[in-house]
């Protein structure tokens, strides 16, 4: 069994109780997930990967390149924080991703009114469009409000040469090596400061 989201510990305990010893194998997509399983069953971390040939590494972008938010448009992904950070830092922000049916009201009431010339929503994107958008961005913002199990968009951004600025939650500390492939922080103010220093790093 491979866990890509938070494991249900009660199910793991039951499975271990009724199975033949040594017959179960568990994996998690990050150490964050694996640590939740390992007290009850043997578990190994197997990180998610991407097909690198789908992405083009872009070592430089213009000084005024926009920031990007790429992901589902829902509260736990931190899109409102991303908008606040971009506005406070005086940077343009491109928003890309699908709006789940249950969050259409959230998008219409909380996000759409804040769209403007400097905050653009481009909708859902495919791999070709992701490659283009990420490669043209100065940084990917990940101001998540939950413990992200892995966050494959971080790997996609890095494949394009785009640093990630993310909150220290879930797997983010495992994926982002601070000041090497991105930057980690704990607050909006810290993220704003990092955005302002992107060209200096």
C-alpha cells in the first residue's frame, strides 16, 4: 500500500492485526507520511518523481518576471496568502490551477474580486502550459495551510529552474533545501522578505 495522503492509522493497525506477519508492505511519498505509519508497520519512503523530458530548464528570467501559484484553488493551498505576498512585495502573480466544484463559491467570493492587471488567473493548465509558465516565473509560491504530503508542483518548478518559496509544513522541508533550490519560511512576512531578495540570492 502506497500512501500519497495522510494515512488512516486505525486502518493500518487493523490490517497489521489480521494479516500474516511480514506480508504487508507500506510506502509513503515523503518521510512526513512514513513517520506516521512506521510506529505501527514497516514503511519505506518512496518520493514522487516527474518525467524530466517534459520540462525545460530555464536558468534566467527577466527582473520583472512574475511569481506563480500553481495548484488547486482551495483554502488549504494558501492562494489568498500568495496574493497578499505578491501585492505586498510589489510583484505580479500568475495563478494557475483548477477550481474544484466545492470551492467555486470560494473562488467567486474570495479570489476573483482580487484579480487585476498584476494578479492574473489563467485557469487549469496541462504539462506543456505548466512548463511554459513555470519557466517564465521568478519563483513558485507555496504558502500552504496544511501539511502537504509531497507537493509534486515543487519538483516541476525545480525542473524548470524556478525556485520554490514555501511554508515549513508537511514534506516541504524535505523537498526544499533552503537557499539551494528554494527558500523555506514560517510566516507571510518572511515570505514577502524572501520574494524581495530573490535576485540577490
